[in-house]
C-alpha cells in the first residue's frame, strides 16, 4: 500500500535542454505526450474564425486549452535555460517556443541530409574488428543505428540483424549459419541474436583457454 501511494507522487523528470536538440526534442515530446499535452505543441491553441460566435461550450473548451498551454509553457521554461529563452522573441504559446527552438537548433535540411548520409556509410562499412568482443560490436552498431533513427531515417530491426550476421568474422561462421537456418530473421530480436553470439564467443574463449594450458 505504501509503495502504491509513493508511486502516485513519482513524477517523470522534465528533460533539460543540453544543446543536443534531436535527443532533447525526442525526450520532451515523449514527456508531453505522457501528459496528453502534445497536441498543443503540434497544433497550437484552437482559435475561432473571424466573425464566428462561439457557444458557451466552445468558449469553455478554448479556455481549457489555454490553461493547458500555460502548463506546457511552464514545462518548457523549466527545460530550457534562461539565456536561451531570452533569445526567443515570441513566447505567447508553447507552440511558438517549440517552433523557435526547432528553427534555432535542429539545423538546415542540407546539414541533416549530409549527417544522415555519413551515418549510413558508417553503417554499411561496419565489420567486427579483430579482438573486438560481441558486446562491443553490438554497442558500436546500435549507436550508429540509433543516430540514423534520430536523424529521421527508419531502421528496422531485421536490417540491423542482417547487417550484424554479414559482418561477423569467419570464426562465427558456424553460429551465423545456425541462426539463419533455425530462425525467422523477421521475428528474431537483436537481444536474442546477441545472446546466441555471446554463447558462441564464450565457448570459443573457453576452448582457447584450455589450449593455452596444454
């Protein structure tokens, strides 16, 4: 009961902007979606067309939206450092603040495209290095894959799995063949593949240790 009561008071931390816009905006969007406020950032506060007389219910709805927008602005004020906020001229609504941050820090389309192309090239040439562990290689691969996702390009799990299987060294040939023959790669998870390769790696390291003792 105490744990249940305590959980009600646990609030997710507001993501602080640290200069890495893509990562921050992803965290902040998720935070605002969890509060069911994202539509205010995406669409803004609804307004009535000129000359249209609003019903009492419509007026109340807009008033409610304005109150929610004040809450979203408060979250953004807490997330963004004051010296950055001072450079944002229009702070009337949460959408104005968000759009200004996006324009200032997301970068031009040309720069983003160049970054994405560089990341895709890095992904294409990935290979397990001599002496590199399975865990290290998976970490290196997933960092690049996640950066590609952050820059707007979809990266399905099966693509990452197929890339890893193709780029293992010859000493993993047996387990690679086994994985491809006994699994549907469309449903195989990255964690399952990593587990299979780790078991094989540990066996090889164990055999090597036994050989060294002879």
